[in-house]
C-alpha cells in the first residue's frame, strides 16, 4: 500500500511513524510546508519520501 499524507505536525508525524512500521505499507509520501524532512529524519525509515512547500 502507498500512502500520501498532508501534514507532518502533531498528528501527521506520529501517524507517519506508525505507518512506517506497518508491513503492508510500502511507501509514504509526506507533504508539509516545512516539517516533512525533520519528521523523516526522526523516523529513519526508507519508506518515507518528502515534499516540502518551502525550500530546505
């Protein structure tokens, strides 16, 4: 299963973490205005790619 999430804040970050550990999830695209890379680095899963609205 592939997942696209909008928002990596108080709810999106923990949801991405749970989904990254799910064996049925193969890919997560995490979009956020500025937090996506921070959340990806914290979760440390190769399943996550990010889309940021602002340049890093």
